[in-house]
C-alpha cells in the first residue's frame, strides 16, 4: 500500500524545516541548498544577537520547496491542457 499523497508532501516540508539543505537537495534544488548553507553560517553567527535570524534558513527552505512544487504542478496542468484541450464548459472571454 502506498501512503496518501498528503503525507508524502508533508515529509518534504518537515525535512525542509528541520534539515534545510537536505530537504532542498531531495527536492531537486542544489543551488538553493548551497545558498542555504551560506545562509545557515551567516544566521548562526548573527543569530547569537538577533535570535529571529535562526529561523531564516528553515523559512527559506520551506518557501523554496513550496514554490518549486507549485511550479511543477502548474507545468503539469499546462501540459495536460495542451495535450487534451481545455476542460468541458470552459469559455474563453
């Protein structure tokens, strides 16, 4: 049995929040993962004084994963419309 799709998507978000570079690499974003490592070093240094900076790398990873997944879903929808035509009842203004 396969787990529901929602649980599979939730795992990548949890991984992105807890281990940001690993989550980005597994999502297919190597340049974002490298940037995130640099961000972690910067935020670890300045996070000693400004504690909210410690959340920035995780927020970057979660937002980047979400944007990449939305982009993939959008491309799949566009490709399906190109292949099969618009849905029934769709009117062009």
